[in-house]
C-alpha cells in the first residue's frame, strides 16, 4: 500500500472561510424541499398500491360486499336449515 501525501496548498489561493449564513439557509431549504418531495412521492406510491389491492382500495365496496353477501347468505341458509330441520323431521313421522 502506497501512502500519498496531500498536496500542498497553492500560495496564491485564498484560504476557504466556510459557508455564509445565506448559503447555509439555502442548503437547508433545498434539503427540506427534497424531503417533502420524497414524502409526496411515497404517499402517492402508497395510495396507488392501496387502490390496486383487492379488498382495500376503491373496489372494496363492490368486491368485498359481494363476497360478504355470499358468505352471509350461506350462514343464514345454514342457520335456517338447522332451525327448520327439526320441524321437517317431525312432519315426516
């Protein structure tokens, strides 16, 4: 491994004095703006993904209610059958 020395500063170069307060504020605003843009993009992405899920998105009213009504019809039919089964057994005798 070869060690290299850092270059010597040029004698005619002015030393760097750091950022000004305006430059720091500008960088801060840029960083906050990019964070907000990413938040909006993530929210839009999550919203699009949510709408495409079968039982969560926009179609939940149609798809889920249709399935629940079939299930409810089945449950109601089983309950009615259990109640009236004894009546039908008695009437056959």
